[in-house]
C-alpha cells in the first residue's frame, strides 16, 4: 500500500481518501477484507491511533464494517459504493471547472478539448493492452 501524504490535510482524512480511491478503482471490492488497524499503521508508517481514527470514521460513513472480532471489510451497500465514486468524480469536476473558469474558456471549447483528450488517452490505453 503506497500513500503519498501531504502536509495540508490530517493523515486520517488522507487514509480515508486513499480507501475511497481504491474502491472507486476496483482495487477493493464489496465485502473484501482490509488490513487490520495495526497492519495498516505498520504498512503506512503512521500512528496506530491515526489508523484507528480513520477506521472509526469509515465505519461511521458506512464505508467499512466490522462484525465482532472479525476483520473489517468493505461495505456491501451498493448505494454507498456508488456514492464514493460519485463523490470523487464531483470533486475532480469542481476542481477542473474552477481552473477553467479562472481563464475564461467557453464551455463549448472546454467540452470539445475534454472529449478530444479523453478519446486520445482511451486510444492509448487500448493500444497498450
């Protein structure tokens, strides 16, 4: 597990974001077991209390669940999983839109460039398969 921590956001928030990104990418699937809090702390070289806080927050967000003494697992709730992906997409779009607005690019031009770039990158991805 490789997480690049920044100095802006609390570490536990960055850990949660990492899990959300991994879920959105399909690395973690519904019901999949995740590392224990202690294992995560060792893997990321963070304080075990920070790992505990991240897991507690993810449980409150219903992103993970823990039954008794069993390992924590990714939620099976399809709505929660869909919301994770949607949240990340909206965040990326908001950032993109605010960047574009600051340089006064017309929407039609932006959409055309986005489609062209997306198609070009999709083509590259197909070629590398």
